[in-house]
C-alpha cells in the first residue's frame, strides 16, 4: 500500500465543532450535558457551538451550568427537523433548522466539523446539498463499527447507498482505509470485499468487477473476498459491500444480543441450576452484551466523501455516547480526514 503522508495534527487552537443540539431522542438535555462534559476533559481541546431554538438552549444550559462555559457558544436555529420527517422535504421546508445552521457554520469555515444525532437522511441530504462531494468521489458513504472477537472492524456501506457500482465499492475501500488509519489507529488496514465465497470468480457482475478494481488499487491493502461469517472473526479491518447487503448484515448483527438471551434462558430452563449459577451466567451475558452496545463499540459514524467533516451520532445517544461521538469528531477534524480521503481517491482517479 502506498500510504498517504500522515497529515499535520497539531491544532494550536481548540477544534471547533458545530453541534446540532436538537437531534436525537434525548435532546437537548443529553447534548448539552455531553458538551459540558467534553469541554471539561483536559485532553480534549474543543470549542463547541450548539444550534437550536435559542431560548430552549439557554434555559437548558442554565439549568445544568448556571454560569455557562467559555468554550460553549449558543446559536439560534428556530426550526427542528424531527426524526420521522421525510429527509428531502424537511431539508427544503426548514432552511432555519439546527442541521442547516450547523452545516452553514461549517461550510463558512467557522467550525472544523459538524455533528448531529438527528434525522440521518436529513443530515446526509443537507450535507450533500450544502457541502457537496469531494472531487472524484462518486458516492459518499456512512460506515459503521462491527464488534469482533478482537475489537471492531469498519463496514461500509450500511444503507446510505442501496445500489453501488464497482467504482463506488473501490472508493468505499479507499475512504474506509483513510478512516481506519488516521482515526481508528489501524496501521495499513486490511480491506476485504464481502461476497458469497472467497474465490475471485464468486458473486455477481458488480462484485466480480469490484474485485478486479480493488486488486489493482495501489493505495489500499486489499486481501480479497471474505464471507459474512468472517466479519465477527475480524478477518479484515475494513469490509466493503453495497448498502443493501450492509444493512441486512447490520440488522442481523443487532439481533444477536436480543435473541441470544432468549435462547440461553430457554436452554437454562431445562436444567436445575442454582441461583448462584444463574447469576454467573447472567453476568457473562452482560459482559458479552456490552461488546454489542453502541456506546462501547461506536455510537456515531462519519459521512465519508463529503467536502467537510460530518458525523452522525446514534439517535438514542445518551450523554456518555454523545461525548464519545464528540471526541471522535474532534479526532477526525484534527487528523484532517477530509484531506486524506481526497488525496487517496484522486490518486486512483
């Protein structure tokens, strides 16, 4: 792999993040609490601008921290895009939303990144409209973390692009390589193509053509095809697939920790177990469940390929999860991830 030169990451000033304070199930309380916690971390040098109805944000900040904080600013955005609204319609009808205002702030260079736990479709649509794509990027992609037996891997795409061409799959591999290298700290990450078999001739025309493109790419470490059963065994650090397949895999993985306790309880009911043994088994289950908890393996994801640093946090993000998301957003901005992706994609164009 001809790795891109590591970018300068020494920010003399705080990393400025525009925050949609009205996005998510627990907004604005959890967002404000996470912001206060983040700016208090000694190793996290950030300045946050929270967007939302000014009176609502002012009251919430005063409730949690009467004196405010010098590294938290509030900006008025009187409209809010709900989680259930049609993304395209909401983006058109609510130009003064917290999503619009935060992305405008980022576009104008007054913030180094933007983050929202709100309507994913609206964030994606607004980002594409307001920031545009990086040169030569054909399809921006939202990846996600998958828990594995030894950490986590990155899978993309997981739903933002249901139909992908071979060229898109190549770019997913390049963008995933950049994120894994500079944000996840995985040196020379292994990139694999998700397929129904390991042989190069397996799969449909799109996947077979993508295999050839990935094999010829000199700026990624392509290791070939893997199957779905290989993901959780960490056969690759970056797994590439189209959004339809990726979303099916994602939802199946999420079902593991809802089905597994039921299966274990059913099996345990056929045995005479002591209370101590049952509690021991329950403790093991809780430990395993934490590996699948988004707050543990990743509560947010970047929108890779847009001309900016945009993160989408989980809609159910708690204070702790959103603070983790803020930390990851700051790390990506500090690493100048957008520039790295641009160079990798242009190198192959």
